C-alpha cells in the first residue's frame, strides 16, 4: 500500500469510527418541584431544632442550599404568595391582603408580562401542574369560605396546564383546609371547634394526604410524558387547626417540647405593632384565649406547641412520599426541589399566637433549594434573603431569560459560592402600616401611624428574640439604616424620611 493510499485508508477508518459512535446525549432541562408549606416557621432539624422530627425536610436541606435567614414580604398567606409568585414587592396596601392574588391576577387577560413565574415557565416549554395551596385559595379557585366552588374563577388563569385538588369527604377546598378527621370543618361548626386534633386516622385521613397521593400519581405520568415540568405542591399543615394523625403526636414527649424563650411583651413597643391572636381565638372550644394582657398557661402553651410539632412532622412524612416517588420514577437526578414556608408564626412569642406582625417570628420562614449536582451549603445571617429572590433564581437555574423587571435578585451566586458581592444585606417585609428591614445584624421597622414609638430597632447580635426596642437609645444607627430602608419603600406609604 502506497503512503497516499494508506493515508486515505486511515482517514476513512477515522471517519467511519466517529460517524458510528453514539451521539452525545442532549442535556435535559431541569424539572422543578416546588413545595409550599403553610405557616411553617423554621422549626426543622436542619434549622437547629433538636426536638422536632423532620427527617425528610432535613434531607433536602442537608443536600441543598439552606437559607437560614429567609424573609417573606408579607406575613399573611395570600399576600406572601402574591409576592413570591410575581417576584415583586407590594406596591399598594391591597397587596398586603389575602385577596391580593384575586385582585391583581384573577380577572386579568393574558399580558406580555407573565402573571407568575409558573406562567413564565409554561411559556418556555414547561408542563405546569398545581396541587393544593400554591396561590391563596387551597384549590386555585376564587370563592368564599362558605361558598360553592362551582363556576369559580381560577386565581392564576394563565399559569397552569393542570390544577388538581381532591377535597375528599370535606366536599370543598375551604372545608378541607379547615377540616377535621371526621369530615367536619371549622366554618360548618360555626367555629365551635378546638384549634388542634390528634386524629385516629392514617396519612390519608387528612386533606394533605390526598394532595400527596395526587402528586405521587402525577409524577408517574410526568415521567412518561418526557417534557420538563413544574409541579407545585401546597401542604396545609401546620396551618390552624393544628391537626395530624395521632402517630405524629406520639413521636413526642410533651415535656421535652420547649416553651417560647420570650412569652412576654417586648419593651418600648406600642400594642399596635402586635395583635390579639384573633385567628387563634376564633377556635371557640380552645381551653384558653390568648391576649396581650395575659399569656397562656405553660400547660396549654406546651400542648399547642406539641400540636404544631405533630402537624409539621405530618407534612414532613408526606414530603418523604413525594421524594420517594421522584427517586422511583428516575426524576431525582434532574429535578430542582424547593421548600418554602409562606411565613412564620408566633407560638406564644410576644404573647402572640399567630402571624400578622413584622417581628422576626412572623416574617422569617424556611427556604431550601436542592439543585442536582450542586454542593450543599448553609447561608447564614450575613446574607438575609427574600421570597422575591426565588423568581430570578429559578430563571437562572433553568436558563430562561426575563426581559421584564423583577424586584428580587438571583440566589445562584450565594448557592454556588456562599457569597455575593453584588447583594445588599437587606430584606424587606410589610404589614400593620409599616415597613420592616432585616440586615445582617439589625431589624429596623418604621410604622406610618400616629401611635408612638413609630420606629423600632432590634439588635440581633444581642437580642435575637426582639425583646427590647432600642431605637431611642441608638438614634445614630437608625439614621444610618434609614437610607437603605428607603430602597424598600415602593410608594406603599409616605416617604420614611418625613
């Protein structure tokens, strides 16, 4: 064989070899599983609680990014969800109400700007499924607590390919939301109910079990579909009433459950910054009523905290069923998993049983994001983050551009590197005619009202429970922080410089 023939022979072999080799597999887009848990404060093992039993949620945090200082924009369900879904800070006082999604999304035609990050994912090739409480309504429909859902409008009409809910023996979504194990509900009994229940039922004996069952079934279908998907699963518990199958109560010795570290009124604070636990007190068969003029007995307070812990452990077990389904369907290695609490809850802290304040206990909640292949990390108080940061984070992780403004900032740099030099250490929350800003060390709150004091400052280095307002003692710190707070004033109130 001549040299020229040999050269062409080897070239031909080279071409045939590589033309017959397997083509590189096309990289699949991430799926997204978003788990919203109602009234979940950071009472999880991965957040440092050594008593509560939450192995499945802890496993997500242990293998993902845990934001130890995550803050919601509004400490009430509907408004908090409106902010995270739209990626926007509240613009008007109506954005602070539970009806925010109904007012600003439900009746709107489809516009160039997507109504939510779910809508944006859908427009970019994702199949979107909602199960349970993702927006404010528990089944995605806009109707009153005691009304029929028949003919009701969708809260987010352009976001979902499918919106699913199984009301079971409760009949309607809102009946299920306030439901008890026997099929009764709070409103049907004219509030003549207790704020807790240890049901003699299995996991399917409460509505969240039915939602989880739907999620597991739908994951099997989505796995076969071969299209990237977004699934939102909204669990009710631990929202009032604190109900759970008895086996989750049995996980705890009640005497081991700690009481609030500060069940007293904070100093130098006007009562208008607090509230009288109205939602909690609406459960008329509760053994004691809460109020700012008194604290509950230690015995009853511990019983309620026991009920809350049981409800959290119930939700944790249901999350485990969904994680198992992801594994079984071969989806876990390509699915981003997000866990988000829509706000915190005072469990007797500051004599309050409920949300609806701008204190740390009401606006701080869990946020965990697990991305396949990304190293686990805990992001601490040096980097307070906000719910509105999730929208740009998801778009960066899924490589979907946004050509419209968002108020949040992507968390991906924090997740990958632990730091983000471009991020200011400030998270804003709004309620009770006030703006509250959390920095790495301080909480500064300015209320737009006549009642004094209207400015509150808490030093989290020395006072993590926010027991003493030190604004009058440290006016120079207030003056230093006020310009930064102005960045969170969206026009909702008069300028805080006045």
